């Protein structure tokens, strides 16, 4: 899903606000990456590797459903 976001960003905003839209969306992407990086060690120690990956897999599945329903 990572590369899809960067490809879509260049196409989804009108030319008048493209720069601002890319900046805000890029910031939110990096914030999400930071949140995952910071929560992984906590989840690893609390619920183990399978639980942490299970949570992230669940949200990846939700994002795939979102893309299929609203983006495709």
C-alpha cells in the first residue's frame, strides 16, 4: 500500500492546491509511520509478535477494503 499513496497524491489534488495537499498528506503519512514505529516495541512486549502483526494486518485489511470501495 505504501507506493500507492505516493502515486495517488500526484493525481488527486487540483493544480491550485496540489502543493499544499501533498504537504499535508505527506505529513500525515510520516506521522502514521512514526506511530507504527513507536507502538511496535510496546505491542511486542505486551501481546507478543503474533499479536502485534495481527493488529497491523487487521488495519492493512481495512485499508485494502477502503481502497477497493472508495478509490477503485
